[in-house]
C-alpha cells in the first residue's frame, strides 16, 4: 500500500527530533555516552517504552534490560517479526548508531499497526542494550541474552570501576538468576530486521540512499597485557630497559601491518594504558586492546595467530612477557536469503534500481540474533561514512526513504508468511 506522504514526512521529522531528544540522555556533560545498566539506560528505556505504547505495542523490559514491545497479528500464538536495534552508545558517540533503527521500527508499527490485526505474524520492536560493549568489554550482551547465548563467565566481567556485571544487574534492579527468561525460543520468531546507518562511506560514494546487507563481518576483541620492568628514567641505560610501552607500540604498528596484508581485515588498537604512568619512570606494564574485523572468520583468526607470533618476537627482543584475554568473539553472519530479497524489494518500492548490496564491516545485534532466527539489514547512507563520532549523520530525506523501504519490506515479508 502506498504510504501517505504527509504521514511519512511527519514520521521522519519525528525520528530526527527523537534522535536529538535521546542525545540528551548522557552520562557526559558534553557529548553522548549511554552504557549498559546505567541510570541513562533506565531513563531511556522508560522513554522508549512510552513511544512504543503510543503506537499500540504492549511493552516490557526483559530480564537482560532490553526494552521490548509486541503487536499481535491475527493469531496471538504466531511467531513475530522482530524489528529493532540498540540504544546504548560508545563514548562521545553520534546520535544515530542504533537509535535510528529503534525509532524507525516504532514508526513502522505506527504506519502498519491499524492493518496488522489481519497479519499472519506478530510484530515486535526491540531496543537492545550493550551492542557496543562499552562498559564490560564484551559486546552484544542484550542480544546474546535474547538469543539464548548468555555465558555464565560473563557475570564476573568488570567495568572500569571494578563493578561486576552481576553487581550491575542487581544495582539496575535485574535478577541475574532470571537471565535465561530473556531468551526467545526460535519458534516464537519469524525473523529479525534492522535498519542502521552504514558506518562507512560506500553508499555515500555510490550516491545511493539505501543498501541491502548481505553479511556482517566477524569480530574478535582482546585485552593484551605486556609486562616489563619499571625503573628510573635517568639511571637506566637502554640495554638494561624492559620498556613495556615500546613493546606495545611495536604491537600497535604490527596490528596495522598484518591486517593491511590481508583482504578485508581491519585491526584497531583503541586503548593503551601504561603503568605506573609517570614521566620519570620507564613503563613497567602496558595494557592495550586489539579489535579485529574480517569478512571471513578464518582470515580474522589467521591475523590473530600472526599477531601472537609477532608478540612473541617483540617480547623476546625486548625482554617482556605478554598475555591476552579474549573479550569478545562473534563469527561472520550471513543475512537470510528471503530477508535480503524483501529488503531489496522494499528499497525498489522507493523507485530505486540497481540497489547496492554490501557486507557490514561494523558489528550489529543481528550477529547474536542470527543464532535463533534469520536476520536481514537495511543500511542508510551516512554522509562521509563517519560513525562512533559526534559528527555522525543521516539526512531527513534518507530517513524518509528508508522508512518507506522498511515499511514496504515488512509488508513484503508478511505476504510471504501468509
Ligand atoms: C559496533 O558498532 C561495532 O561494530 O563495534
Ligand atoms: Mn556502534
Ligand atoms: Mn550500531
């Protein structure tokens, strides 16, 4: 059915205004940061729940802190198509990563809700938490809980203040013992669809507002500790030094060199701390993170093996010791064929031809949810491809087109399910 142009425009304007509104819920005085199980998490869930109820969804917060909403179709026991994304952010984030997908999902329900009573499947909206892993290092916690992938060892993860995930659950008012109840059995789901800004420049450079995602890159994250010896900066000759920072610096350069040598692999050292961290002391310990992304798991794993070999060599040369803890591992996930087809059909309904297809280099909740149901993603053009940065943006016109496409995608899927 053709969307009402005035209603569609109003929905896109509302989405942009709400992205601005949510940007105000932040733990930073200037800039955006919302992490898992924080006061901002609780506040934003309340706001999102109100917006979900406004469009007719029954709402609840699940046992992992995800904000959920449900609209039944004609059969209350039929599985639901899950639409959504995440509301947590990285530090000093933009205002669209994740948030846009949740708000677009709510507007799809607003547009289709009155007609959904006759649909063969239910329609759920989910606002996940901790897609980014900004607080506890391990990403996709909320979506992993929903996919039934929760690992008991996660309870002992700590944030930068030493608070364990278990304690954070209690402080937030959630019961760790009930985490299993957040899992959605596969038979209750008819698929997962997520709209997201592209976190790279390909659509922008290709002059296309929307694209179909074919797969999501695999990821691994490590915390690496390098131990040397802290000694006097004046009294210690070079030949007597075991400088952990110089070792870590070589590692950071090796990560870049080894990743560049592979096809479609990127590696990032995003955090580096030294101890004791004094101007007149040779660094005795360095801690750094390594984030690896690849289109294929085996390429990503080969690079980690190469980095480990290089770490052995650097440590051997410099008299250092190293160890690594894996913080996060997510295999590459292929988007479901039918969902790719309906996303393409939805985009074509906006008048587009030669719709671009692309693999997502960034991680998404779909990676976890893919363990229980088929997943599909629609990307929106991101000017200059900048993301995880306050300058992240998307145009009102593209949100309007994206909403048309997402709504049409859901309608195509409902027809396929009939
Ligand atoms: C999430 O945005 C990630 O890819 O790190
Ligand atoms: Mn992100
Ligand atoms: Mn995201």
